[in-house]
């Protein structure tokens, strides 16, 4: 589970991130990124009713993306608010495909450290 300090929860923070100039998109997901003045990055995953009418399906997609973020948190640069936007394609992708696409989006947004910059005691 993604800890509360890493979650983007307040409406004004989400609105500020939504207006961000830096955005990177893929067919399945995209990211709107804005700097924050904190020591950690925060994330929100948006899976709208246009993606699926079923809340069960939307929540499963949301949980999968949060887990990917949690696992790669040591590689993600601190000090950013990230809003992940998903599309209908995200429902049909398996977990590993979601992972590779999200990592590609975060790499394009220049939010990932190289593998060598991650401390050795952190298991990813």
C-alpha cells in the first residue's frame, strides 16, 4: 500500500497538478507532473467512469498502478506531485505491461533515477 505521505489527496493539490505544463502520455496512461516543495513525491491515480462503469474494475486498475509506484518509489525522484491519468486500454493490459508502460512514462518525464543511483539495501 502506498503510504499517506506519498498520496496526493487534497483537491487544490490535484487541481494544481492538473494545470501543470509538464505532461507525458502513453496509450494506456499519462502523467501530469508539477514540482512540490516537499521531501517526497506524491501521487494520485485517476481512473474515470469513462474507463469503466464498474467500480470494481476501476479500483483494481487504481490498486495495480499504486503498487507499481510503491515498488519503484526508491527510483522516483523526490519533490514532485504526479497525477496519473488512465485510459480504457489500461483495463486490458496485464500487470507487467502496465508496469513497463508506466516506467516508460516516468522515464520520459525524467522522474526516474538510473538503476545505479538506487542504494543497494533497497530491493525493487
